């Protein structure tokens, strides 16, 4: 849902009226829901729904050692065991298969693969529960281009070598609209709100970003690129990682309220953090990394009704029985005779299984890896902080009314704590009748543990009211149209690139293999992006392939 | 001063008329409220509530009406005739020219309801000397409820479809007046000559006003619809997808979707002959045809003239449009019942979603006709994108023909050529052409084929009213002011067409 400031926002505004009073900027407190009053409760009585979420219960059982486990342990064998079938694990499997290794299993805790990119399939259209778009890969990213070509999402390259995104995957116009002062407006900032100063600063910002796009270190590495492992590491850049984004903007003379609103929206959307909580480097990464060359537009966004769930489907398709879902991995241990043994329990039956393998690729968040990988258990806590998110899917029987610009894919509210919603039928071209809207809201507390505790205490109806109160401002008829509203509580939704998290020695060290145990997960980068998860998966798979090749050469 | 049996019968017939017109006024108010409020549920529930309440107030007030009842009953009749008859025209004018017109609607409805509420008790009092109490109640109420049934059926099946709201209102007012005269005739002995003469003169005045209104109905509606519709509204409905309006004016019928003229019966044959027959002329096979949009059934009518057509699939988003095209006499007459032809299969879906979901193994179509409204928003604009034409191509074979209605190459020149360019972009060979449709002006179409087809020359169907071979030849010649201009293709993620169209028709 994030949009580096487009040229349109900067160059547009020929119509721009002088600044209309700007409403109070979004506050960050969770206000007492309006819906607690009786009338709202009655209006919402017909709405069904439930709390969903990663298997919090089994996670806790793992932590407390209370999980039910019976029977004898069965023993199995595979060349490679992948723990966790999120984007990182599935990407590792993809790479291994291309490298000729098919004798592998993926052990996944949840009933479905995907992790934070999973999707729901029980509506009139599939819909995302987490990640929902990827910007088209840069022309330098050959692997990602290959994956998307395989999916039919990229159809060759244009004259300048940029990937040509298939039309049905490119976010359909109108991509976004923003609700401000009682009306929906085209784009992410209401043109009418901008004054000369805002425009001037946005133009300057754009030029600034272009300069960062052009910036190279002595070895020709870009200052900002993806995966971040390829970024330059000059002292000035690293110093920006230790700095708060809002301070950086101040130091560079950016005061425009709307520019700040846009960037704050961007960091909330991408990282679940306010500008004041985000590393300046991480903010700049988002703006600069995806642009191929100065003066070029930001790449188009690729999306599907089920969001990145479509990528998950593609990656998971070849594995069939080898993708073993509902398996909680409890222990990953090097074997004295070489190789690894992985212990898991089938959550539903309590059946235990042990997998002996030549290599294991651990693709779970670091805070989990630290508990299950035996040699890590006594090490220092090197996990990044994780933010909590609320994601809700609203099943509507018809489209809500709203004043102003028509419905878009991404629908953002200026004066709201949440990020707004995306519409699952938009990309399908179904513009009338029932639909599913996915609402996103990061919890912006300074202490992420407090946010997690708060989230755990919320009932379904409290979260329902939170969502409907917020969106109801833009759509007065919403209560009446919603038939089902499910809420997903993401306790550890994503690693947070707070100042000092990304460029941190522990982070780099964590990615290094321990013998035959390899690691991949987006949090090894200190931030949550599809590209990072993907490249960590490839890197870990390459380590395995190299080791296996080395062995077969040796033997 | 007792009444003969014959006179009692007349008064009961009056009760029937009173009840019929009473119900029609209520339904009219509900319909008008729905049109203007935009919600049938709110429109009908509020008007029904107000009306029933007003009936109650009327009945309750009836006890305050002192004897003699007869002259007062007649006076009430005249007032109901006048106010009920004027209700629709007054409200339509008010909505066109004043703010808060809904207030007028509800006030009129309330007053009419109150007067109708007076009528039945007064009628009962008129009859009480000549019938036993039980009989009065039983008969009057029976006729009252019978009248309600008559009113409801007539309203839905006859009045609104044939007369439109304005004339229905005036006609029912007149019917009320006629009932008033019948009562006057029956009661003249009770009234005495002077009162009879006075009341008769009043009645004539009321009737004259209503008759004048009926004759001037077209003009009233024209005033009322000065901004939007130039005719009598025969049908106006807010479907799940759009506002559907059918009007009658200038001796013809017009269909509007969201206020945009789609069909004018006076010259629609020009449009639909030009849309369908050039494509048929090029087609190698003509057994299976696909019509996308065009729920009015007029393109289907043209296809069915060709005996080679075995099967037509019509994909129309809005069930309300096809249902209206099949049921509303004015439209059914135009399309000749084409949608009920056994060769036609109707699917209600978004054309893009339908094409995408359609199995690529399904049999391809020989002729595809894309007859969508103009691309004035993103939801319609997507039906003119490269993505869409790729999906259409998947439903064609190598010798199929596609034709696309492509707005006016004169008024929306960039839009027209953008559509042409977009079709070309997916690898189809195009043959743009245009004709003159007086209601629309210069109107353009694009023929597209997977092979470099020649310009069509020989029509497959003879006896067309507009298209002959000379006209067909001329259609492919573009004068300089309509010739190609440089444009970008229209893509899903970059809907140039919607922007061109807005600039060209929106005057921006
Ligand atoms: C709400 C939300 C929205 C997002 N939106 C976007 C977006 O639009 N674009 C984008 O690029 N990124 C987005 N992200 C981030 C994106 O989801 C991640 O960067 C990426 O998908 C992470 O993949 P991963 O494989 O590294 O980790 P995860 O998704 O965390 O996968 C880890 C997997 O391991 C499994 N697992 C955990 N413990 C165990 C165990 N003990 N045994 C077995 N299995 C276990 C988990 O169930 C999970 O499937 C979003 C994230 C969230 C939460």
C-alpha cells in the first residue's frame, strides 16, 4: 500500500486551490470505540465473524511446554528440511528445485502455507490476510524477474530493459484515493489541500530521492537497493540508520505537512512505524531502492485479488505432500555424525515425527529460531523488535457509498489510525455487488510488547467496532452492508526497522549458517519486505546447493 | 329521501373508484420518492407510513363534519381529484426547479391521504339510511379493498408502463372527478338544485384543469425534465447498477442509462444496423455470436435477421435492463421480442469477469459485438482496455470478427482513435468506420479481425432501412476533421481513454 511519491503528486495541481485548512493530523491513540454505544451495537448485531490468527495457542504451548504429544516418534528422511513455509521457506524450496534438489520437505505450523503472505479463500473472491502487493522488480533483479515470468506476471522486457508487467497484474486504475474533509480524492494526497510550499517541497524531495538513487560508493554499489545486502555501507549512510526519520527530514529542511503526512503514511504502511519511530535509512530505502535510475518513475505495483497469496500458491504448487502443514517444529539439532535432525509435532493429532536430513533451512522468525535451534538457545537475544498488526476482512453484500472520487484499489483515510483498506475485487474488474475489503492497522505503540498485550486482550466485538468506527466515517452505510467481519491478530507481524535495527552486527551474524543449519527470514534484514524474504531464501538455498555440490564433488 | 337500489350501487362503485385512485396516489408518491431519494425501500416505506397515518387522521376528523354530508362529500371529491391529479406533475416540477421538493411531496401526500380518509366514512354516512349498518360496513369496505387490488395491479401493469407517472396522476384525478359527478347525479335530490348547480360548476372546473393537464402532460414533463429528459417518463428505476429511464417524446421512445441517451427509437436502427451488419458481412462463419453489453436487445434483433445465426450469447451486467427490454411494451416492440428468441441465451455478469472465467476450451464465437456505454468512468473504461480485448480475442477463432461501438470520432476524436489504437495493440487488424445517427451525431465503430480483412462490401441481409452497399462503402471514409490523431492505448492500469473522454465530453 505504499507509494513513493509519484510524479503526479508533484507535477499535478494545476487546479490546486490555495490551502484549505488542514484537519488535525491523524492521532495515534486508540480511542474508545464509538460503536460501544447501543445504537451501533444494534446496527452491527447481524454481522458475523471471528478472531483469526497464527496459532497463538500452539505458539504459547511451545513456549510453556504444554503441547499435547503422544505416541512413538516416527522417523523420516529427506535431503533437506525447510522449517516454515512463508515466502522465505518457499523461495528456498523454489531455488533448490531449480538446483536439482527435489528430495526435500517443508514443515509448516499453520494449516496453510504463506506465513504473513497468506490469503483467505472462503469469500466470493480470494483476499489477503497480510502482504498484498510487490513493486515490479528492478531490471537488475534477475531472480525475481524469473519467478514472476514463470507466473505469467511478467511478459518480457521493454526497450529500456525494464520488466513488462502483465496488464492484469499491474494495479488497475484508479490505484488509490484518499478520504479527507468528508470527500474521497484521487491519489494519496488531496490536491486541493496542497499549497505552494507543499508543492515546492515535494519537488525538492523528488530531486533529493533521485540524487539518492544515483548515489554509489567506491565499489559502485548503490546507496539504496534491494536486497539490502547489496547496499553500500558508507559511514554517512550507516549514521542515517541510527537516526530518526523525522529528525532527518527536519535536518534537511522538510517541513511541509503534507509531505510529512505522505512519508509518515509510508512508514506506517511499510514498517508499521511512525516517522518518529523509524530509522531514516529505512525510510529512504523505501523511497529510493526501487527506482532504476534518476528521473525514472517508481515501478508499477503488482497485485492479485488474494495479494501475495498468489505468489504463495505458485511457489507451493509443486510440493504436494512434501509440504507438510500443521507441523510445529520444536527442535532443530545438529547430529554428531553430521547433518541435522528436526523434531516436529502434528498439532492436530499430537503425533511426533523426526526428520533426519543433510541440511535444514530454518525460515521462521528469529525469536522462534532462537527457541527451536538448539545451538542458539543459550546465545544472546539477537531478534529485532516486532510490531503487532490488526488485519480485518470485511465481507460486504454491496459496495459502500462514499462522496467524491470513485472506489480505488487502495483506499486511505487521512484522519485515521489505520491505513484504510484494499478491495479484493478491484483487480478482478468486478465493480458491482458483493466484495471483500481488507483493512490494515499497525499498532503504533512505542513499546511493541504493550501493543501485543493489548491486542491479546481484545474481544472480537471490540475489534469489529474499532474497524467499523474508523471506516464508517467515510462510508455511513457500511454497518448495514457488512455481512461478515473476521479479524486477524498478528502479534509478531513484522520486524521493525527502528533506529539502529537494520545496520546491526548481530543481524548480519544471524544470517550465517551454523554447520548444516541455514537461516532465511525477512527479519534477518530488520525489515519486512517480500524481496528480502525472497533473497534470504535464495541465499540460504545457494549455501545448501554449494555444500551439496562440494560433497558430491568430494565423494 | 331514500336512495334506490340503483343509486346505492352507484355509490358503491364510487367507493371502488375512490379506493383505486387512493391506492394509486400512494403508489405514485412511493415511486416518486424512490426516484428522487434513490432508494426504493426508503421511498416506499416512508410514503406508505405517512399515507396510512393521514388516512387515519382523515377518518378521525370525519366525525367533525356536520350534516348535511352530501355536499361536503362532493367537495372532498373535487379536492382529492385536483390535488391527487396534480401530485405527480407538481412534484416533478418542484424537483426540477426547487430545493426541498420532497417536503412538497410529503405535504401533498398527507393532505390527499387525509381527504381519502374522509371519503369512506362520509360515504358510509350517506348510505346509512338505506342499508343496515352491517351491510354498509361490509359492502363499502369490500369495495374499498377491491379497489386497492385494482389500483395496485393497474398501476404496475398498465398505468406506469403506458402512461408514465405524470399522466397516471392526472388520469386518476380525472377518474376521481368522474366518480364525483356520478355521486352528484345520484345525490342531486338530496342536494337541491342550487347546490347541485354550484357543485357541478366546481366539478367542471376541476375536470377542465385536469384535462388541460393531460393534454399538456408532455410539456409539463418537458419543463420538469428540462435538465434531463425531454419526454414523458415511462419508466424510471434505480437498479443495483444504474439509473434506468425510459421516456416517450417526439413520437418515439428513449432509453437512458444514468442520464445518458442509449437508444432513441426514431433512429436507433441506424446505429444498430451499422453496429451489426458490417461485422456479419466480413464474417466467414456466422453461427455463433456473442453480444457484450447491449441488454436492450437491439443488436440481438439485428443479428437474428441473419438466418445463418444459430446461437447468440448476450452478456449484460444488469438484469434490470434485459428484464425491462423483455417486458416494457415500448422496448419490446422495438426489439421485436429478440431476447425471448430460442436462439438467445442471456448471461448476467460483468463482461470482463465473464470472459476471464470462461474456459479457453469453450467453443469460440464467429462474431463478437461489444456494445457498451461510453467510457465515462473506470468501471466502464476497463471494457475498452488491451486486457479486455485480449480476453475477447481468446473467445474468437482466427476468422472471427469483432466490432466495437467507439463513441463519436467527431466530438470525441481522441477517444475514438484511442479505442482503435487499443484494439490494434493486441494484434488485431482494425477497420474503423462511422455513420450519422441524428440523436448522437457522427458515430464511430471499429471492426477488428485476427487476419488483415478487406473492407466489407456485400451485406448478408437485405432490406435494411439505413445500410445499403453504397452507404457501407462511404462509412469507411474519414473526412479530415475526424481522421486519426496520435493517442496512447488504453490499459487497465493507465486508463487513458477515461481521461480523453472526460476531457472531450466533459468540456474540460
Ligand atoms: C499485515 C502485513 C502486511 C504486509 N504487507 C506487505 C506487502 O504488501 N508487501 C510486502 O512486500 N511485504 C508485506 N509484508 C511483509 C511480508 O509479509 C513479509 O516480508 C514476507 O512475506 C515474510 O516472509 P517470511 O517467509 O520471511 O516470514 P513469515 O511470513 O513470517 O513466514 C514464516 C513461516 O514460518 C512458520 N512457522 C513459524 N514458527 C514455526 C514453527 N515452530 N514450526 C513450523 N513453522 C513455523 C510460520 O507459520 C510462517 O508460515 C506484510 C506483512 C504483514 C504482517
